[in-house]
């Protein structure tokens, strides 16, 4: 009987060791599968993030290009308008009695010079000073609007 108990105890111990080893092997296999799944998920997340960053950079660059192009056009318009106004003012100053002078020689040019003098006497700026200041102010306003449009475009890209 004692032998039978000893044999039974040895068999139970052997089974217990096998069960423990199976648990350890299962835990190790599960840990390795978890590590592999985590590595795969990490690589996929890194690839997704890299693609997202590339898309955002490309969209940001497109917004910047559109904004720069629009600003360049607006600045060209400002320069062109100021140039046209300068040409018209110079023509009015030099007009020896043309349509602006009512047929009286030198009246338009004299009127332009008188307008400059009256403007300066009243604390205003003469045309030759005011026009460049206006041109600069218009260009600065265009740059500010372009910056605001760029910012709104970038925010829209990054929100998406």
C-alpha cells in the first residue's frame, strides 16, 4: 500500500510538473505572440503616421503656394494701380491746358501744384509722399490678409 501511495504520489508529481511546464510554455508562447503583434501594430502605426505627416506637409505646401501666388498677384495689382495713379497725376501736373485745364494753358498743372500746396498747408501730405505711403499700406494689408488666409488654410488641413 505504501508502495502504491508512493507510485501515485510520483505520478501526481510528474503530472504536476508537466502541467506547470505546459503553463510556462503557453505563457512564453503567448508573450512572444503578444510581442510580435505589438511590433506589427507599432510598425503599422509608424507607417500610418509617416503617411499622415507626408500628406499634411504636401497639403501645407499647396496652401502656401496658393497663398504666395495670390499675394504676388495682389502686390502686382497694388504696384500697377499706384503706377497708373502716378502717371495720371504727373499728366495732370504737366497738362498745358488739356481737358483738365478747361483750355487754359498751364491751368491743370498749376491746379495740381496748387492742390499740393493747399494740402501741405492744411497739414496733409503732398501726392508724392502720400502715394508711396498708400502703396506701402496696401501692400502691408495684402500681406496681412495673405497671412490670415494661409493660417486658415493650414488649420483646415491639419483639422482634416
